[in-house]
C-alpha cells in the first residue's frame, strides 16, 4: 500500500528539507459566478484608498504620463487628492507637463510638491519655475533618457498614477477602448509603460471599466496593484494641441519643400528607408512632399517612428509605409489606427529611444526631421528655453533621434518675428551639434562640417548649401544684435544628456 496517510512521514521530511510547512488547510471555494466576482476584485478601490494602500509617504516619488497632452485630467486630480490627504515634499516625475497643469503651482507654493522631473514644461507653470518658484531645480530628460533612468534605477518611482482609456478589474489597461461606453482615447501608452513595469506600486485610473479580459492590453494586470474608476481621465479632443498642427504658412511650406529635397538627395532615400518627423508644422508638411517623390520613384518606407500622426497613418494606408512604430499617438486618427491596425505597433519609451536598449528603434532610424527654437554656429540646438529665457517647450525625443539616426535634419526659420533662430550660442544646450547633420532655413541649407559626404551630394543636386555663420550674419543684418538676456544666480533646471550625464543648467530669469 502507498496511501497519503502512509506518506505523511516522507511529506514532513520533504517539507523540512525545503523549509516549507506541511499542507493542512481545506480550500474554501467561493460559489459566485466569476463574471460577478470580477467586480469585487481587491484591486478595485477609490483613489484615496489606492493612495493609502500604496504605502506612499512624504518625500516619495509619484509619476504620471502625458499621452492626453492638453486634455490630461489625471495629474491635477491626483495631486489635488494628495494635497487634501496632507502629503508633503513629493517628487513629481511626469513624462511631460503643459498648460493644463497650471494648478500644480499652488501645490508647489504649499510644499506638496518640492521636486519635478520631466521632459517639458509650458504655460503658467513653466513661467513660474523659470522665475524660481521651485526650490529644487527641475530635472529635464529626453524621452529615451527618462525611460533609461527608470529602467536603471536612476529615477526610482514609488507610486505611478497612470490614466487609461480602458481597464478591467484586474488591471489590464490600454489607451483606447472597444466598449460601447468608451469616453476617451489617447492611443499609445509608450511613456507610461516603463512606469508600469518598474514602479513599486502602480495605480491605473480609468473612465471605462470593462469586463476581464481587456485585450489586447498595453499594461498587464501583473504590473498593476490598484484600479480606480473616475469620471474622466482626459479630453481626447486636445491630444493634437500645441505644436501638432498642419500649416498654411508660406514660410513653413518653403522650409518643408527644402527639407524634402535634402532627404530625397541625401543618399538615404531608398526603398526600405525608415523615418521620423517632429511635431512642428514644417516637419509635418515635409511628409506631403516626400510622399509625392515616393510615388514617383515607386519606393516605400519600412517603418515610421515616434509620435505617429494622421499624415503617417495615411501613407501607411496607401501602402507607402510598411509599419508604424508608435510611442505616442499625436492625434485621434493615429490613436484609432493603433486600436484597429495590427501593423501599427505600440512601443515603450525604452524600446523607442533608450541609449541603453540594444533593440531601441532609433538605433535603426535612417532619417529624422526635427524643429528647433534656435541653433548655433556649432550646430547645437535648443528646443526647451525661449529667446526670453523662459522655459516653453520639451526635450522630447529630439536628442535621442538626432544622435542615433543616419541623417538628422533641423528645420527652422532664420527669424521668428524679431528673434534670430541662428545664433552664436544657444540659450540652453539640448541636442549637441555633433549629432546634427543639416539645418534647413529659408535662406539656405547648412551642412555640418562633420558630414562632407552630405554637402557633396546636396551640392550636386544644386541645392543652396551655405556656411552656417553666413546664416547667423544674415539674421543679424536684418534685426541687429539682440540685447543679452538677464539671468539670475539660481539654477531652476538641470538638463540631462541621454547617457545620464549633466549637459547644461538653466538659470532663473530676472526683469
């Protein structure tokens, strides 16, 4: 005989060797239909309960994403609740902050938030920080740099609060919904995915709680601790706000045409090329001219990368781009394409642009078109601080894509109003000149001396290639030499390079 009773001695012996106890308890089953049981999931809690159960304490780091852009409601909602509950000295680590987050100012002044890490700042909040309202300097990272910092522990997140357009009671979440009750859509959650993976605790906020399983999902239940149902996580109509725009400006169209000519004659415009365009009007308009030449030559791109727009979706649907690789959907058309199109792939910010990720998509990027607030005679670029010294932009993936692409093109006018865009030295160094290949202006095309191969090809194509110092001189001849900015002694921002080194600091502005 070899019964369970007779094996007890051996069972106890095995348990002792493994350092385990011997099974004794009876399993009590819950005889409730499992669909009903979903809605009593222990993960389903109120926002206040989620905060308390997360173990959040004063001085800890909370994170957010910005995929709803100007329509985001999560940051203000959560920070208001944190203030109400009496939290202090928190580090706010958002992937980016914009005009809609101006209410954070009162929480800075009251001591709820004392540190910020982000990619960008805009509006009233940026103005106040530029003036020195925050005691600690803001840490600015590129999108790839932020993803890498989270993954390697340089940016440790205690509690992530992540808005999702749908989520089930177990925590499977994504940036769109397939239900009849869908209230919002943002598409890719690429900038939220490292937070979900590496944060100590993860709270999903959703305005569409759906039945399990919510598939396909961007964020897995295994990474989620709590699910909070709220009235609204964001206004989807405001995703395409700010710099994401079509342009009818004749100057932007001219710049777009010139950028397209650079691409076409660069040597990289061949069947199977890969491309990313920035968010500026000229960058987006260049896509239209590239399309015409692709049709004429009968070539197509292997993939389009980055913040995906309706323009790229259209080219994909026309068969001119094989795949879309999306870290942030820049408009509703792109968000819906991600939901409906199996060739439209969502990626994390690490997979998109981390210098530490071997398979990062930017490593295999041929061409990128980027905008700039200003560039200098050494090809350094600033996309963060305005000509008045006020923070008014975002680093985004600018330095990531410029560094890793085969061809990086900066498109900017010679002047904006009475402000020169080609200067002796940029106000703030964001993208090093060693990574910038070409600067396109309406007065000519400057090629980095590091790229004589490009200069030769563009010259052979009869494009107007000029010395970048001539562009600076042209700007000064039109508007004269601007008065120097008045900065104080307080450091209000620290700019991190994508490799984790400190590249520049931003000083406070003074009247």
